[in-house]
């Protein structure tokens, strides 16, 4: 898992939360700085999860690191942001199966025979968009071969 955080304070807080809930995590790398400046240097990955105010800015960059068949998932708090992301995904030939879902937390009161949603609800909603990375027709995927092992005969 590779995560980017622009503010060191937020990165420290996130790591503290992870360690508190999960203990030591050996497969986590935290990078400080804008994801836009570092994502292209990463090794190929199977999933990309974005929690950014303008995820559509990364649509042209993500296919360079996300393997064909991989999944992009983005969370945004407003439908206008989700719309802009979906439009950017549809303009780019590297994406298919684009879907957006609204998430809503609605507490319920369950007490004996009384089963109903709470009368008052302070709701928080968000939008999750997913897309599958594809190889555009006519494009051959760039092979990503492992580095040769000098100790192993060919």
C-alpha cells in the first residue's frame, strides 16, 4: 500500500491511527508530497484509491501505473465532483465500466417490536466512483517484465 500525503502532520496522524488499530504494518509506504508529482514513478499496481478534491486531474496519469484490468476508486463528497470525474473518465480511452454510487449512513432504532429508522438523522453522504482500466483498441499493452536475475541461467 502506497499513500501520498501533502502535509507531514496528516501523515503522522494517519500512521498513528493505523498503528493504533492494526499494530505494525509492513506493507505500507507513506510518501510526502503531491500524488500528481510521484504517481508516475511508482511500480505498477492493481488498485488506485483517490480521496482528493479534484480526482479528474489524475485521470491521464493513473493508466501509466495501474495495470490493465485494475480498478480505480475515488471518493468525493459532492455529486458535481463525481460528475466531473466521470466525464474525464469517459473522455479517456483507458477506462470502462464507470459507475458512481452514493453512500449514506442512516442509523436505525431496533428495540423489541419497534424497528424503524431514527426520527432525526444528521446525514453525511458521499459519492464513490469506480472504473476498470482497459487497453484501448489498437494499443498493445506495454509488457512489464521482471528484471533479469544474474544468478539464474536463462
